[in-house]
C-alpha cells in the first residue's frame, strides 16, 4: 500500500515537473496555452490513473476481509468487556457480602461467581469460607438471598481460615 502511494506521488510529481518545464519553454500566445492545456490534462491523468486501474474484485475482497476482521475484533472486545464486567461484579458483590457478614459479627472470606451466559453478568454462586455457627450461617444465607436473589442451594459454606 505504501509502495503504491509512493509510486502515485512520484507520478504526480513527474507530471507537474514536465508541465512546468513545458510551460517555461513554450513561447507566449497560442503555443503556451496549448502547453498549459496539455500539461493540465497530463497532470489530471496522473492524479486519477490509479483510480481507473483499480481492480474492483480485489477491492471488494479486501473490503470483505476488513469487515470480517472488524467483526471478529468487535466480538473479541465484547467478550473481554463481559469478562471484565463479571470480574468487577464478582469482586464488588463479594466485598458487599463480606461487609454484611462483618455487620452480623461474622469473620469470613467470600467468593462470588457470576453467570456469564446471561446478557449481563449477574451473581450466581456464593462461597463463604470461615467458622460460622448455625445461626450465623442462616442469617448470612437469608441476607444473601434477600440482597442478590441467590437461593440457599447455590450458597456454599466451607470451614477454614479467613486469610
């Protein structure tokens, strides 16, 4: 592409030099006007010649390839965006649940998994790690269900350290 542009620019420059030389050497009057007209046509031809020699099928193929590549890039960007959004939602929900647990007097670690099959990522599964008694577990389960509509069967409790 750069080579093609360089050749085109070289052709236009050469045509302009020839036009200037012909006008400078032509005598005043009719010959100078004829040289100016011929030079202008030559310069116009040098400018539009690449457009006349374009291969329509190659141009169509190049445009089709460009569109397909742009669509693939857009899909990839959309998937990346969805993954990043899911990560943010998971982190924010886990922090929120951990704050709610702390308000209930529970020390724990929370992990949230988002559902990526939906149009927009939503919290799907919660895993709470820590030493919780039955009352604390039920209170936190009810809180998570009320705030995120995650049923108890998708809330998992594991005993273990909170660090």
